[in-house]
C-alpha cells in the first residue's frame, strides 16, 4: 500500500501529466461530453483492474462523497459563491463551474 502523502503526490502529478491531453480534447467537445467520457473511461478501467465488486466499492465511495459534499456545494451555488473546491480550473484550465451570470439558472 502506498502511504497517503506519496499517493497524493502521485495523484497530483498524474493530473498534471494529463493536463495537455485533456486541454486538447476539450477544444473539440463540450464540457459535459468530456466529463462523461472521462467518467466512462475511469469506470471501465476500474472494472478491468478490480472486477465488478471492486469497481462498485470505489464508485460507492465516490457516490458517498457526492452525497455529503453535494448539498454544501448546492448551497454555495445558490448563494452565488465561487464553487470550485478542488480548484480544477487552475489544475486543468477547464472551467467546470460557470459564473453565475453565464447560466440561465
């Protein structure tokens, strides 16, 4: 098992390494399509490497994270606060959280 700090460092480096490819693909696809495709690839990789039980365990953990932080993010969006807790835009250059005046909601 990789120690947490080392895993985090590897994770951050991997995101950084993926940045050019993600930015290139984002030029030709809408953000929703890109995010859906990335999720699909991730799920397929989980299934191939861990089988269905392992993939469901990891996916279940992700759903649990969404259920706990999701309502907080929803309230932040309603209040007009900037919502990008992982600073994904700075990491990838892809803006996943629109400005409030850029949406019809």
